[in-house]
C-alpha cells in the first residue's frame, strides 16, 4: 500500500480540549479530507483511514495501550510525540525540543545581560522532528516516499 492523502482522518484528544483541536485540524485540512473527532472513550473502527494523535500527556502516559489498539485496528497513525514511534507506533511529527531549549538559552543569556523579557521577540519553532518506525511501516504494508525517508529519523523497534 502506498502512503497517500487519506480521506477520513480522525483526531484523538481529550474531550475538554477537543473542540479547539478539531477546529485547528479542520482549518488545515484539504477539502477532500473528512476530519472527525475521536474521544478517549471511543475506539478506532473500520470507517477511519488514519488517526492523528496530538501531543497530550494523557496519551503519552497511556501510549503502550494506544499503540496496541491502533496496531490491532491496522490504522496509520501520526503522533505528536516521538515516544510513540520509539514505542512501536508508526510515526511522529513534533517540534524539535532540543532546538527549542537551545533557543531558550539564548533568551536567558540576553535577559542576564540586561534585556527586558518583554522586549524579546516571540518565536515559533523553526524545525520539526519526523520519526518513522520501520517495523510499523512494514506491518501496515506502507511504502514511505523517499523524500520523507530522507528527512525523517528511522527507528527499527
């Protein structure tokens, strides 16, 4: 099976945060894609093509359970935390936390040298970390495009 744009992507999330996550997902989705919301109380089923699991402490804490459920449902899932592909999930796309820490250190240095914190610019993350689990890819029969493989860190767990 070739990795392609899925038509039915569901977003996992806590019910309390779900509406904001869903609105953000819908804004960024292409018109041909149906975005649905999957709460922690419902399980993946046959009408879902793919699952997006944003970085969330609830899911990270229970990642082994979630990875197992997603694997049994044979779903392609993209997670917001690299702990998931390290633990057997398909792939993650997240901010590069090490890069953020390095940049924060630069701000601390400027403040220690007398700059006012309120005068420093607010910056967004510049780099994303893409991690793909090779075993999960093979288990789903997916072919990851070469352009994505070149950009990603590949784990074999």
